[in-house]
């Protein structure tokens, strides 16, 4: 996409001095238009009129049209399903506030520059190209706000973050099959200040914020006029939660300190510290031997492991349940996930943990044509299955069995 | 920097089920600390006391220390100078609100994804590694607020954008040689609304903002419930200023539309339009033949060229001097550059255009040990030289002659 002709042009121009000062009649290209927008392509007028007369949204599909699969969410489960969907049989409409899938296990590596952000995000349009090309398939940057299972429709609202010139608007989508793949959201246990002052590690913009803050703190801590105490606070990276995310991120941070900070921020290298705070034990779902190993490795690489429960989060420090105050410059919160308010609001039977209850075919019982997959779903106790394995990996079987091919 | 051991650990853990539920005594690693911060390295106490007793900043160098070169700015000129400086002879201290150099000619390509942002930004610490390692060399993330040439010192203030927990603070730097390399800033000609609603194209964050807005508009324009008129507005990309930046960016945009939008945003491809507005002629400092060529190429690739002067910038439209209103979804402003308020505030003789006046040795006359280089400087009329060629390229000669090697 580089403009080779313009690059050449610039090169040429250096070999010949500009003629402007000797040219009394400035050049006026004949292509300069006097009226604006005249070159806008005019879409078919009838189609345009039809578009305006319809209520906002996509109405029920009619005979002759492909059945419409509406997918809520663009995480592992939703994307796996869309990727496998046969778009010669179905139209697919994805509704999500995020236009890409995040390869979450590698997100921690992007915070310190090991990986580039682009490397861990895959556009939905590349996962399922039909959504950007087929006339009946779409990606809508929006949140689903309610589901009407009787009417077979969902109500949505656009996401217009940061566009102060544009108010969000609502629209309705009719579905033939509805796939709820809305994932989960970080748990804060109602602790005051977490949302305001801590950074989660679930989205690309979280990783960007962490990287930005880390580098800013490293630079500011080197500026004259800062006290040693404040320098230590700025460079204290606190990770709350010793699950895989917290452990991986702590490890990446300590690698960054050992390999990069000592080289690139040598003046302040003795002031930086990583602390991992966990209420119980780190990697609690893994076995003893592995926990021991992780503990040894983290400690060896300089990560301070602290057992404690966070009681309060202030702008520059956290308070633990033993009353001690821990100053921080960067606070990353990864204490597990739970259902989103939207999932909580759905009036359907839930599985343990508040997930959307599903039967062994991933169907939401008692309503027609509604399925739930991935982290937002769990097998109902009546199925006799363990709650958890309704994971993205199951989607392929699911597609094959439910969608009949 | 990847944590191979942890990846292995995760793999291992899959081969063996977690033992947690069968283990009544949770594992408590002995390395969990009860007191916090005990593992903080304690810097030398005397050094610490000395640091606190000094007024914030770097005082005059004393006999036995290397002379200190303070460089204000981290653009082409400042970076070229720092790169060439012999740090075995001089200590170098760079003061800039930006910790990297931007390869500006390629910035337009990053707006549409042709290049990654990282590819056009080079950290100062990589350009001159001494600033992150040598005891007397530093990079300070700050702005210079005033120069005291009698005292041989500059007053600075830290940049703490986005760190709401930290107020900026001031510090003083003594210099042996001062290099002012502060560049220029975009001209808005006092037109109302430019700073609020238009995006410049000078920094990496500008390019990021342009890319973000472009993609957001593309996605929103495809959501049901939007009128055709609003769709056209959202997808109208207006570039004001037909210099090299505006022309290059318009070309990149049209390439993006031809190659990417038609594929990835096929539903809305007929509604997107690029308009380049210029008061006179595009590429006015280049010769006729090249202007003709550029005009032909831009027109061929669908860019609408409009001759006009912008009178007012509103949140969703601009008003031209003929009274016509041009709605836009993205507005990029590149109408040239001029001196910054700081350069204006300096009470030194100026060259035409408000640049810091310099003699043929790039010295600021009448004051000692102060030099100005790059876009912020211009030869004084008394030198008999053309104003302009005090460019970054001159730095090498400059270093060789002024700094005596």
C-alpha cells in the first residue's frame, strides 16, 4: 500500500530546485472541484428508500433467504464457532463490542514488549471473511442489551466509545439460531477502588495501558526532585491474584526487569520490585509439584510472593486485611472471572457459578433455538455432567451435531 | 523473555489432574513473606542522604566531571546530534516530552496499517545508549519551561499525562553546552475548532488516533439504524493541507480504500470518500511537472481535490470561506508548521518566520554556549545565508566543528 509514485516524486524533486518563486502564475489543476461530494457514488435509489423505511435492524429471514445465526461475543468460543460455520448454508451476524479475538494466553507478553499487540489480536473479518463480504452476514460493533426468545430477536446498542460526536443507538436483530458466547468478566469481590485504580489483563487495551504506565513510571522515577520513597512506590509493580494470568505476568515482568530495565533504565534498576499477592496459594488448580516449581522460579527471579487479602484499593496503595499498606505504581488485578451483568440478567436456569445452564447439546432448555457456549455457559446439574467442559474446543462437535453437517 | 518454564508447567499440568480436591492441607510455600518490602535492595545510605539534601536537579559540573551537554528535544536534529556525540568526552542530558524519535515521513503509512507504529519510532536510549547507562547522562521526560543563560541553567517540568495520581514537578539543570532542538508545531492560523476536532499527523499517538477513528467509523457505518447521510458523513475523510504530509496521507487512505475497504468492509465501500482541501495548489514547493503528476495520481485513485480555505471547524463539519459546509467523519490537519510558544517566548534575536536566530556556527549570538538546530532555528539575516538549511543533516558538521573533534 505504499505510494511508490509519490516517493519517486519526492526524490526527483530534490534533484531540481522548486520553480515556484520564478512562476508568476500559480498552477491550478483543472481537477479541483468547485462543488463538493459530486463524485460520491450514488447507491441505488430504490434500495436506499427501502433501507430508510425499514425499522432499524434486521427483520426475520424469509423463505429463500439463508437462516441467520446471530453470535453474541467474539472470544474463543464465538470465534471458533463462526470459523467453522458453513456460510453457504447460514448467514452469520456477530454482535460484539470488540472487532477482534484476543489470544489471551499471550497477552501478558505484550505488556513488556516481548510480543507486539497486533500479534495477539485477530480481526473477526479474518476469522470469518463472510461477515465483511456476504450481503446477509455482518459484524456489528455493539452490545446486546436484551433477548426476546418468543419473538426470536435480540435488542442491541452500538458502542461509540470516544466518539463524542455520536450518541449510541439501538437496533433489533431477528435470529433463526442464537449463540450466546459472551464469556466472563473479572471478579473484584466488591472491593472498593479496584475498577478505578487497578488494571485487568483481559483485553489488548489493558496490556497497552500496563505497558504505557510501566514505561512512564520508569522514566519519571529517574527525574531529579523525586524522593527515594516515591521512586520506590512508582516502581513497585503489584499483581493481585496468583492464578495462571498473575503468575505469567509476574514472570514476564521479572524477565523484563532482569533483561531490559538493567540495560535501558540502569539508573533506577535497584528500585524496581514485583510483588505477587495471593490469598491462598499460587496456581491453586495445579498440583503440588508444579506449584513448588513455580514458587521457586518466581522467587529466584526476584518476585516477592505475599500471602494476603486485599481489603481496599487507593490511588497509590492497597490495604491488606492485616491492616498493612502496600504502596504501588502499577497494580494489575487478576483474581479470576465470573458472569457478566448481562448474563446475570438473563432469566434462564443457571448452572453452578451463575453460568447460563445448558443441556448436553449446549441448548438453553425451555427456549427454542438458543445456545450458550464457552465461559458464559455451564452444564445444568440435571445433565449429570461436570459444569466446566463447555469450552470453545467443544464448538466443532457442536457445529457438527446441532447444525447438522 | 518468554517464560519457557511456565509454558512447560502448563503443558505438564494437563497430563495430570489437579490434586487440590483430594489434598486437605493446602500447600503453603515457605517463601511467602509476612513483611512487605523486606527484599527491596537498600541503596547506599550516604548517597541517599546526599540526594535528598541537594535541590532538585543537576548542579553545575565540577572539575574532573565531564562537561554536560543538555539537549532540548528528541526530533531529527536533537537525535542526530546525540547519536554523534562522543560520550567519552561529554555527558548528555536530553529533556523531551517524548522518549522516542519519530520517523515522520512514514507516519502516514502507520495510519492505515501499512506499517506498524513500532516501526516508525526509535527509543532515545537506542539512539544514544549512554543516556540510560552512564552515571552523568540522562533522559528526562519533561518540558523545558525557561532558560537562564547567565546562570547556564534551564528550568524544566515533568510530563505526567494520564497519571492522575502524580502532579508534575519542577527541576533545574545546569549546562555546559545547551542545544535547543525543539522543532516546530502545527499551524492552525487561529481557526476555531481545529485543536478540538481535527487530528494532526506529527506524533505516533496522532496516527493511532486516526487509525482508531477510521476503523470505528467503518464499523459504525455498517450498523443498522444509521441514515445514508450519516453513513456518508462518518466515512468522509477530509484532509486539510496539500503539502507532502497531506498528499502522502490522502494517497495512503485511497490505497487503503481500494485494497482493504473493498475487501474487509464491502458493505460500506461505496460510501467512503477522501477529500483533500488546499487553499492554493498541492505540493506548492515542488515543480509544475510533479504537481501535475501528483494531481493526476490522486484523482485517479479517487481522492477529491477541493480548493478552499477553512473558516471554521465544527464537531461534524467544516465551513469553507465560500460558506459551504463539508460534513466529515475524520479530519486530518496538515497545513504546515511554525514556532512553538516556548520558542516564541525566548528573548533572543529571531530569524524570519520566528525561528531562533543563529550564526553560521549554529550559535545563538550574544549568549554563551547556547546553540539552536533543526526546525526551531534559522540563520540570521546578518549571516547572509538562506534561512532554511539549518537542518538535522548539518548536525554532523556542527558536532565536528563546534565540539572540536
